C-alpha cells in the first residue's frame, strides 16, 4: 500500500484562515446589532407617532372647549340683553346662589340638637355650673380650684373672657351671647385684666326634655319642653326660638318663653 503523507500547513496559511474566521464572526455580530438597532428605531418611531396623535387629539379637545365656552358666553350675553322679565329671572337666580348665613335652612335634627345643647347650658347656668359644663364639652379649660373669691362674693376665674365667648359661640350667635350670656347671667363679665368674673351661686339642676319642635319658618321654631324640679314634680315650659348659621354650625340666635 502507498503510505499517506501528512498534510503540512504553513504558519501564514494558519493565520489567514484564523483571520477569515474572525472576520466572519465580526460580520455576524454587526448584523445582529444592526437588526436590534433597526427594531429599536422602529419602536421609537411608533412611540413618536403615538405621541403626535395624542398631541393632535389634545389640541382638538382644547379647541372644542374654547368653542363651547364662546357659545356659553354668547348665550349669557343674549340673556342679559333680553327683556325685563329675563333680567328679573337672572337676578332671582343670583340671589338664590348668594344666600347669606341667615337664609340657610337646617335639617330638623340639626335644629333639635342645637336647641337641646342650648337648654343644657341654660340648666347649668341656673346653678352656677356653666363653666364646668363647657369644660366637660371640651370647649373650655376651667378649674374652680384656681378661682379667687372676693369678700363681696365676686369670683375671679383664670378663664379669659374671650375664651368663654368663643366656647359659647359653638352654641349661640353673637346676638344671643351679648343679650343673655354676659352681665345679665349670674353677673358674668370681663374685668380689666381680661378674665371672666361671676357671682358665687348654686342651686338645683333642672334638666330639660324636648318633647316636640314645630317649624314656623326657615329660621323660627317653637318647642314644647318639660323639666323635673327638686321635689320630683315635672313642669312644662314652651319656647319660641330662632336659629342661625355661625361658622358652619346651627346655633341659637334668640330664645324666649312662649304660650303655645
């Protein structure tokens, strides 16, 4: 048999083949990168197209809103320039939209709660427990231990008169406060230092029970109540009262006994 001769490869041929392989690999890498780049460019173009569509839609919406506002303004101008009957109607609507606090109507439960709170304060005021009750309600910070009692029976408290007033305005109006909850009630008033002073008092606590409330008008009501005396006898007492909105609350604006 003929003996096979080994294939010999020169060093130059080896490096040439190696260079060709490297070139092929680089070409493949570049091709793959180009495919990814083209894909990214295509996605970016889609995003730009979608963004442009959104911008165009927004411009259309703004234009439509401006057109609607213009039509509304024109309609209002036409209404304002029409006859006296239309003018009176517009004035009536404006009046309804600008109701004052005095013209606000309240729910029956709001009125009942406001009057019950009021009678509660009346009860405690009659036995010199008004400041304690306001403190119990969380509206005041009063401690009778800090009181200074003068020889004539005047009590000088550590409560600022303005704090007392602010506490009461959770339940009554300025008008009711000035008329019935200052000097005419147990001698409550403000001294030169701005503190509340009062007369020393006491007595039986008459707790009222509201039996019924009748609406006379939006702000005026009548009420039938009763209270128990110290001898356990029960007495009826009727009231006529008005309410008012103060700081968003239904408060008592006036109250007096009435025959029903």
